[in-house]
C-alpha cells in the first residue's frame, strides 16, 4: 500500500511539473512591422523547470510552414538578438516559434509583418534633458521616440563616469514612452544618463544630477553674502524649491527688514532671476541707496515656505558725476562769486572740464583739469579761461554748466539744471573763445 501511495505522489508531482511549465513569446508583438536588413531582439518569458536551451524558427502566419531556422541552439534566457532579418525573406505576415531543444515546451509569437528594406533603426531620448536635476524620492519622466524598431526595449539609469547602474524597465514595449521612474532614496547621488537599448542599438540622454532628498522648502544658493554690486548692474539670484510646485516671490531685505519687492511672482521651476541691482517694484522706489546689509528673501506665494540668503551684500554707486548747483531757475549776478557743486562716486583720479552754455551755439570754457573728487569749483559769474563773456544787459535765460571728463570717460558727463544770469550792464565785453 505504501508503494502505491508513493507511485501516486510521483505521478502527481510529474503532472504538476509538466503543467506548470510554459514559454510566452513577448516580441514580436501583434501588428509590428520588421524591416529586412534591420536588427531585432526576440524575447520571451518562461515559468517552471525546463530545458536550458531553445531553438527559434520563422513560420508563416498560420504556423504550418517553416520559413527558416533562426537558431538551432541558444540559451533559454528570455532573449535572443540582435538578429538581422535577412533580405531573402519575402514580404508578408509571419510568426516566430520558440521551442526547447528537447521539444517539450514551445510558444508562437503574435502575427507580425515583414517589409522593407527600411530606414535604419534609431532611438532618440527627449527627456531628461542635459543639466537636469532630480532628488531622491522624486519622479523622473523618461521620454523617447523611435524609428523602425519594434518589440521591447530596456531602460536603465547609468552613472556617468561611475559604477552605479539602476534598471528602470528590464523590458518594456518600444512605444511605451513616457515611463515614470520614482527615484528611491537608496539611489546614490551623482551624475547620470538614461540608456535605452535593444540589442546592439543604444541611445543615451544628456547628463543630469541626482541629489540627496531634502524636505520641501526654499534653498537659496546665490547671493551667498559678501558680494559688492554696483547699482544698475546685474546680480544673479539662484534658488531651488525641492518638492514644491507653487510660484514664489523675491524680496529685498536690509538688516532683516523688508525694503521692497524684486519680483512679485515667478515660477518656482525657474530657479534663476537676473536682478538689476537697486531696482524694486514698489512705485517711487526705483533705486536704493548705496550701502551694506542687504539680503534676499524668497517665499512661496502663500508664505508657507520662506528662506533668506546667507550673509549680506553691498550696493555701491556706479562711476559718475551729478551736478546739483546752480539749481533750477536760480539767478546769478554777473561778477558775483558762486560755488558750482557736484557729487562724484568711484571717479578715482579723473579730472574734469567745465563749460558755460546757453542757447544752441554759445559755449565758453570755464576751467580744465579740475579733480573730479573736489566736488566744487568757485566761479566768478561771467568769466571764462580767456576773460569775461560779453553778456548783454538784462537776463540771459536757459544757461547750463557742463562737466565732462578730460580723459574721455563717458560716464563722467553731467549738466546742471537751467539757470539765469543777470547783467546790470556794468560788465565789459571781452575776448570770446
């Protein structure tokens, strides 16, 4: 009786082994077109214990007529190729049969078409782009287009000049783009590329970075503190907003107190803004004073997440001069002594030429080689380098003082506001320049 039970158990196990074995051809797919002269990969899956070697045949679409032997003996490892479809195969509809060498297990592919010859096969990865950046625990969308291929492709993330390699899809249909990859926190930070392959056909994306996971928030990388920017020049503001999709606003602080708004709304995905230093959005505050203690604050629009740049930076006045005296509509008497005044910043050892002008053609040289840093000059009204100007009695309106650089520096040029010279008639006419 024990022998009978043992025999029944062996038979039952044998039947279960037989019926649990299977091969399923996964490429080519139904409706695929394979072009003569192009390389293709034949793929399949298997379950259960079976022969470790298979043979592969090309049959007509009904499976009744063998067209050719593709291989008589290859590893039963789920893929074969790349195999170049011969030019000799007639155009038409076919199947591929994968069978174990011992003839115990087999399966036929879906019906596919043979055409050609066609254009060379190609894969082009359109995302991720060069210099992209992604975080652990974030999503990476892989997108590609292809030409003259069918079947499945392999999608991997390979480290650039490194040894880390992560399989995103070991086998996915060639037309399954896009594929979303959720980056595990165990992924090593570094520079990577996406590799999509089918046999010897390979395509690579541009390089992108994988960074350690950081909680949601605003990270400011520029300015870093210590910068000294001239008003009117550009200062780069650079930030990141990991795991946030809200727009942000950029504010200017001084000693921690808000001075004004640089940008009231900007897309968080931008991460870069070129600021014309000294300008803010609030009306009436076009330029700020040259001084230190400034910093940048970036917040989400709802104010949930904010961060302030490290350290502080300084704004300085640009190189230039600004005449402010004589003042607008001021009246100067011939022969009186007046002080012509101007402001100057970052002028070094520059010197200036001073002229008195009015009307469209009148100009007289008052002085040359005036140190720009002196910021004032004593002038006897009506005098110039060669004597006195012959003003007619009465009022001469529309007069201006002009200061220009002796050494041709274009930023050192300025005019006063219009003023009036009053002549009682006692001044004598002298030589004109």
